[in-house]
């Protein structure tokens, strides 16, 4: 650590600061902003200091950091995705890795998957009954898992798809629960992640798949399930390479056929690591974002009505539920933008500094975690207006306000912006359009001013104890697709 001083910030016991963040990070950040301004530091156990940036000028400098100014391998994330997963790579290796991951996520591939995403969502809704009760993040997580099985592996049904889904869900739960995150924080996330990966490699080499059950050590189940999941992936990598079927468009096939710059195929562990990253990112982002969106929707039924009318009008115009047309609906998109503005599932975007670096009027020492604070910038009244803390989807319509890339960034930005952001947005848009047209929900959070605290799940911010909902009405899959069923917007 450089001798440069850190910006001001709370200086109680590190463990107490971590507890406050873990049990209500939104209100904690609001208090820090009110007390210390738009740049402050936090000290947490087992980690390098954090500096929060909530000024667009400083965030611009943050997103323009050069590759040699950061070391993402030291990110304080205690999840073992693999030691060479794209998110942890640096410099030229990171740039080359993005070229491997991005092709399966280009617009043409996404458009081809849109119809199947719609079918998967509809198939879940077909099994719902009036009176069914769900916890929103888990409900959406189940749908997202089926979509992941299709987009990653090209699997819609069958025993192999079911086994993949079982292992993926089990591993996510075991690897990202509160106990694992607490241990990672106390031990040090970087060291803990490496410890888990070493144990995984050792167990893989021994041929010991484990029983996938909890054990004396809290990490035992996570390692067992990763070994089993990776073994399935390894079988598929070898099959894909034997068959060499270039017509296969699923992401896993594309990555398994990818090569390094010298023309050699990616090693199997590298392919597995990238698949793990896609899985965690897609599953938890959709679950957390939808949990917050559900809260806003049950508190604003008039917004749901407008979204439903817009979806039905699109169906009438297109003659069917066209998922690509649905993804372009301005009001539906505005509601998702607004919920991700006010309650982003990722409160910020993180970099680890390798050099003393100047951001605006402050110089931050090397060896510091620096975070571009999306949650705080998304609520600044000097950017968004006096109604910045209010849910107003209309602000996004008709060009009334177009935030810059340093004022609105729920998926990060710069050289390391989320590669899966377009797929995540497409998935959320299709999912919620189906909810609007087919389902009416009730919730203990409807028709009142109650608001949950927050908790951290896999680095994402979710409502504490989830968002319970009850299905009040469920309509058939062809709702809106028959002319007699279409309700004209007022």
C-alpha cells in the first residue's frame, strides 16, 4: 500500500462495517454519501481498502483506466469460477478472452434464441395455478436456469438437461450462501478463492466426485458439486471436439471450439471456467434484478397496466407474441431501466489498483479496491432531477433524458463492461412481458409503504428474505394472440 492517505469514511471496527453493509447496503451507502460526500473509503476485514466514487467525472476516469493500472485477479470475490475466468484476467489476456466469450452473445445469436426464451417462460407459467406462492428471486432463478441450460448447452429437456440444472442450482446455492461469503470475507476473498480452486483441482485429479452433501467443512458441498458439474462439462467438451459440428450455436459448443491466438484449442478448465462465469452472472443478475422489479411493480399497479397494454398492442400489430418486437417496447423497457436505476442489483463496478491513480481531485493509492458507485450516482438529484428518488419510468421516454455512460451503468462500463448485458436485458424483457400479459400477482408489499432491507447473494444485492408473491390470476399462453382477447389500450 502506498503512503498516500485514503479519503474519509467510517472508521469503526471493520467487522461492524461489514455487518452494516451486509444487512442494508443501500441505506448504509446513503448515510456515507450524506456524511462524507461523493468519494469515501471503507475498511473491511480480510480485504484491501475500498474507495467509493459517486461523481461522474471520477467515474469517467475509472472506466478509462488502462490495463496496467488494474489487477482483476485480486478482486475480493470468494467464488471459485476458475483461476483463468475472463473476469479475473488482465491486459492482453483479458482482451483475447473477451473475443472468445463475446461471439456467442452477438445480436444475431441472441435474436435466434429469443423465441426459445419466450417458449421456456411460457412453459413455466403453464404450470402455475391460482393461489401458488413464490419467492420472486427463486422463481425467476428457476426460469433463468432453464434458459441457461438452453443458451449454454442447447438443452431444452431430457435427463442430461435435468442433471445439469440440478448440479448448477446446487452448486450456486452451496458456493454463494451467506456462510461461504462470511468465511471468504474473514479469510480474505482472494486467498479463499484460491484455496477452493486448489481443493477442486486436487479432488478432480483424484477422481473423487464426492456425494454432493454437506460435510464438516462448509466448502465441502460446493467443491463436490463443482467437481461433478465440471465432469459433465468435460464430457461435452470432448464430444463437441470429436463431432466438430460448426452448426451448433449454443455458447458451450462455441467456447469448446475456440482457440488461443496460436491456434491451439482452449484447455478444458478454461472452457469450464467461462461457463461457470456465464452461469453465475446470468442466474443471479436475473434473480436479483427481477426481485427489485417485482417490488416496484406491486407498488405501482398503474405501471403494470400500461405495460400490459403495450404488450397486447404489440401482439395485435405483429399478429403474435414476437419476442424481438417485445424487446423494443419503449414503456416496458423504461420500467426495467427505472428499477435498475433506483435499485441496481450490483451497487457498483470494482477495480483493484496497481498504481497510485488520480480520479478528479483525489489520488488513490495502489493496492486499493476502487468502486464506481452505480447506486449512488443513479440517485443524484443534480443529474436526475428533484424526483431522482421516485419511480418515474416516463423519464426514459421521448428523449426526455438520456443519461451518459458515467451517469447510468447497471452493467458496468469501459473495457470490462459486462459481456452478457444484451442477453440479460433480452431475457428480462421477454420474461416480464409474459408476466404482464398472463399473470396477476399479489404480495405483502403491495398497497403499503413497507420496503425490505437488503442482503448480498453472489455479490448481487437482493431484498432481505426475498419478495413473496401469490398468483391471483393466470391466463392461458395464447392470451392476447387471439383478436377477441385483445384489450385495446385506453
